[in-house]
């Protein structure tokens, strides 16, 4: 029986979990910037969140099949926006990643391109009609991701470029890639990565330093290893229950670098301890589980592909950011979803959640 989608079918539990993480984010950004020139960024974060929630509700009312129909056009516009960044983008700390829209507003195209890639990959594998993947299909999928990834790498923005890769992985997995193909791909990727690493020509010097400093940050405590050392000190000094809001010595003393963006989890752990950090991880776990449930309930294959693409990107960002903070992964500048300050990241996350809601609300519509 046909049911017209309505907000009764909205995933209010998912929205509640997301809202809770967002509130914690605002409070932590306020604490982390209290005695810095960035004081007041918590107010801007509230504005980003409200705009994100509004966009989430709006996009949830647009049939996601229409979004799949326009995915090729959106992909083309996405590539043009990445080219525009290189040509007219604002240069900050040696990298061009943003386009100045005026009025103090900066747009980061590489963030919204993640959503475009999720839609494009869902459309691509949907078009294969469930047949086994040929090497030509795999090559096309790699090209689909590789072109925008290359444009982002030359900005340079290694962190955001890496977030495109999980979309490819989950697409291949759900598309039916065979074990033999996976083995060959892994072998080829290992050889390629080893060659690029040995040549050192594909990465900037500071990127190479970031990738190696996590192994022994003490070898350069005032240079490449500084961020990681201060982050680990902040996390460890929080103990079990933390030092309390606005009481973190590493954070308030301006030792912890950019505690309101990349290292916001370290700032939170210093103030709220191991218990607080585990609480955040539990919230993320519940959000991801809820998203996977929505993928399982999707009415068709492309819907499930889209939701799992969102899961892949969010999971990758969470694992890499927190791994970076505790010294298990290199410093790559990947924000923590819903926690890190930044309009582009927040808007991408809520637009993605809006499409997930869209798919959920149409799971009973024939």
C-alpha cells in the first residue's frame, strides 16, 4: 500500500543524537576559544548548525531519485568549483581551499563535493544493474573518484582528498567486487603507494613531515611533532573525569593547537576526561548504527548505497581524527564531524543527513 512520506517518518532519534553532539560542540568551542582572538566562534557555530538543520529539512522533502538524476550535472559543477578554487581561491597558510563569497563568508567546495560523489557513485553502481563488476567498471569508478581527488590534492588538501576514498571503497564493496579483484587492487595500491613514498614527489614537505612525525613526535618536539605531543598531553592530563569546563591548562594556556577544529576532541578530553571522551564515542556509535539501520530499510538499492556512502565518510573522519588526536594516525587536518568548528563541514554533514531522512521517509513509497 502506497504511503505518502511525511515528517511522521522522520528519524527523530537520529536527529536527537546529532543535536546532542552539536550542543556539546558549541559548548566546547566556547571553552576552547574563551581567552583567544577566536572568542565568539561558538556563536558562528550556532549559525552554521541552524542553517544546516534548515537545509536538512528542505532536502528531506526532495525525492532523492531526482537528486540521482541530476548527479552527472552536479558532478560537472563540482569539478568546475574545484578548478575555480585553484584559479580564484583564497590562499591561507600556503593552500587554496576556499572561495571568498564576501561578507566574511568562505565556501569550501571540496566539502560539498563529498556529497556529490556519494550520489554519483550510487547512480553509477545502480546503473550496473547488479551484474558482476568488470575491470572496466572498476576503472570507471576509480576515475570518478580520482579526478576530484586529484584536484583537491593540488590545492593542497590531503585530508579532504582522503575522505573521498571511503566512498569508492563502499561502492565497490556493495557493487559486488570479487575477492580476486580486491587482492589485485591491494597489491597495486601498495606498490603505487610505496613508489610515491620513496620518490617523495607527490606530497609537500610539510605533508611528509606530518605523516612521519606520529611515529616519533619527540624527534622534533618544536616542529612537526609539536601538535601531536601537545594533543597527547591534553588527552592524558584529563584523567578519568577531566579538569572541568574552561579549566584545561593545555587548552586555555594556548599550548594545544587549533583546539576548536582539528583537535577539539583533545580539548574535550582534557576538560571532561576519559569518561567524557567515551561518551562522545558512544554517541557517534549510536549515530552510525542508526544510519546503518536506515540503509537496511531503504526501499531500493541506490537509497542503500547513498546511506552507506554517508556512513563510510563519517566513520572515516571519526576514526582518522580521533586516531590523530591520540597519536595512532598522522596529523591530516580532517575535522571531527559535528564537533569541529567550520561551516562547510557542518553543512555537508546536515545535507547528507537530510538525504538519509529523505530515503527513510520514502521507504514505504512504491
